[in-house]
C-alpha cells in the first residue's frame, strides 16, 4: 500500500467485530485515525479499533465515490475476493 495522500481514494477497513467498512477520502491515514478516535462514521464508532486493509487511488472525488458505491454493493465473499486479489490478508 502506498503511503502517499495525493488525490482521492476509496479505502476498506476491518472493524473490530470482523466486518468491513468502505469509505472515501483525500487523506486515508488521517481518516483512519479519525475513525479510531470515534469521530468517523457512525458505523465504525461502535466497532473500534479499525484497521486499514485496502486503498485504491482514483482520478477524482466523483470516481472515488462511484467506486465506493460499487464496493459497498458487493457481498462479503466478493469483498474478501477483492482483498485476496490484491494479496491482502485480514485474519
């Protein structure tokens, strides 16, 4: 995973309860810290700590939001396959 924060990103987190959360940001690492402080999304607030599993850079905010929506429509097994396809383990 690149640690650059240029552009817009879609990202996937692993929550403490084993669920996945997908979001967008132009500063993924800052956003993950926000989630872990309980100041992020309502979903992650009660599922802390969260761990960054995946991020994907897109050309602009609009593309990032479209990709986020597409990932959110995937079922659990499809999300797991997406992660595996990128060599990501979450266990």
